[in-house]
C-alpha cells in the first residue's frame, strides 16, 4: 500500500487532522484530538512500511493469531494497539482500510457524547 493512499484514506474521515506531535518522523492522525493511527515515516524510508492502529483487545489477539504481519503495537499499549507491518505484504490494502475504520470507530466509541455530537456537525 502506498503511503499517500494511506494518508488520503485517513484524512478522508470526518474531523481528522494530521500532525507530528512526538518527533519529525512519526505522522499521527487524530479525530477530534484523539489518536487513531501512527505512521513511522523513517521506517517507510527504510522499506519497513507499517502503521499502528487502535484495536479492540479481543480482536487484536485474533488478528495477531491470524496474520504474521500484525503484531502488538510498537511503542504503544500492546493491549489496545496493533502494528500492521505493511512491508510483509500479507495483508491486503482493503483489509488495512477496514482496520483503519475499526481504529477510528474505537476512538469515537471512547469519546464523550458531546464529542460524538461534534462529529455530526
């Protein structure tokens, strides 16, 4: 999956912003200030494309068991975050988009009612 397609997909979601809050090489996507995707650009430059996504804990375990390229979140809470090692190419782009959707939805699910209403405006 191409980095620009990934970026465009994340930014197509409502109320999403991108920034570099940690360093100049970790691109972070947030919905209303809450992180749902992190992309380590320095790894992409070295041919080790990956993305960190939030995930339901039970589903995270299932995904890790079924896919060699899905591992506990690198530099993240390993219970709630997965790293999808895109460079291993065993996860199709459409499935990566579904995992991005799941991550986005998980973050929204954890928001206050007031924040969720703000998404609708």
